[in-house]
C-alpha cells in the first residue's frame, strides 16, 4: 500500500510500531511519569503529516492491542496541547489483511470508530484482503491487481 501511495504521488513515511515501544496505557503511570518519549516522537511525526494509512491486522474480531495502545498514548494531552492535535483534520485510509474469509473487516470498523472519535476524517473506501496467506504467496493474484 505504501508503494501504491508513492506511485500516486504521495510522500510516505513508513513506520513500524515496534520501533516506538510504549508501556500499556495507564493513567496513574502517565500522572507519575508523564508521556513516554516514544509517544512524544509519534505525536511530532503525526503532526508533520497530512494523513494516515493504517494497515491493521485483526485479533479476535477487533483492533490489535498494539495499535489501540499507540493511539491512546498519542491522544494524551502534552503540556497545553490537546491530545487531538496529532489527529485533527487528518485524512485516514484503512487496509487490512487476514487469513480469514473477511480479510480483517471487523477490525477496520473498530479502527474507523476510534479514529473518528479522534477527529480523523476516514475515507469511506477501505481494503480488506481475505485469505492473505494465499493471495500474498501468489504475485499474480487478481486480489493484488493495482497495488
């Protein structure tokens, strides 16, 4: 998807959430220690971009704990700045892939709800790749056409 965005003319910063290690969100931890440095770095990164393309796998019919935790930490106020600032007015696009028959559609609904609450304008069109294990193993797959 990043390659397709680049080919469409977008400037892309590809991130992996494992590079932004965050503790499990806990209000008491935030009160006693403030925001983790990784959260502050992600806030700055999000503020410097116009949109988000989120690739989200599905765990038990919902959003991954890693993504939810990251969205929660980044949405926390920082100094006098509202926690919504990194998200407000951004465009969001959602994609998922799953070995299952729905391709992660259930998780995308939850991600959409969370991003909407954070004031991201999530575009209606989304992509969910069902049977991703088989489709991605076959570069000639019709499901991958145009990517």
